[in-house]
C-alpha cells in the first residue's frame, strides 16, 4: 500500500538566473524540491542549487537534482 507524502505543489516557473539553464521543471513534494532538466546537469548546476539551499542535502542524478527535506532534530 502506498501513502501520499503531504503536499505536491505544481511546477514553479523557471526564472532566468534563478535555476540552472537546463531546468525544465521545479516541483515540490512537501519540503523536498525536485529540479528536472532538459539534459544532464553538471557539477556547476549542482553547486548553484546547493547555494540556494545551503543547509540541505542535495543530490545529482543525471537530469534530476533533488533537494532533500531537512532532518528533524529531536531534543
């Protein structure tokens, strides 16, 4: 059985200079952010997204950059 993970917000408009040039869509699933590209992103693109989310774990997998939700700190 699958479970929906909170809010899925529709694609954000790509504003020039805000996201890497290859960006086709930016979506949010809860507090996670998924950046989809028209072709594979490179390390420069990854660095640009990391700078937008300095305290978050960011991964690159070809044409997708994922900004993972912040970890909760107990206590």
